[in-house]
């Protein structure tokens, strides 16, 4: 599937890098604070999704918009095969990882207790 989920993130938690989910995140999920952010079609909170956007080095943190111009995520990473995208876009190799805005909202409001940063 083109989404990673909060459940998948927590299932990989080992307490050691690179699978060390923050205690505050685990505590928020145990307390059920994530329920309002669950996407019914996934049955979970989306963390990241794949895109075939045309990105290059330095685009991390750039906004990702849907067809209606709505913010749906932030550019996070790209697969190794997409490094060639710096020289020319190829849909066959363009695969980027985007941080889902619903995870951002959950994290800021419920994990970091910073709802004032949200509109």
C-alpha cells in the first residue's frame, strides 16, 4: 500500500535506532488520543505516503498539495532510484515519501501538546 500507518510504526518499535518510537508518541496512542485522526479507509492514522512528485535534493520540508490546492503533507524523502531525478524526471523511478498532514496534526495536538501551532 502507498501508506505507512501509526500501527505499522509502533509494530516496528524496538527501542533502538532506527525503530525507536518516542515515549510520548507511544503514551498518546495508549491513551487513545489518536482515534480522532484515524482514516476509515485505512483503519489507522496515516504517517507517510508515496508520491511520484518531481523533487530534487533540498526539497525536504516542501509542501505537498492535492488537486484542490490543499496541504496534504510535507516532502520527506525519496527512494535511492529517484536520485537520477536531479537530472531529469522519470515517472518509472520517481518515488518520494511524504509525511501525511494528519500525522502532523495528531503529533502537534496530542503528542507535543502544541495545538496553538495548528490553524
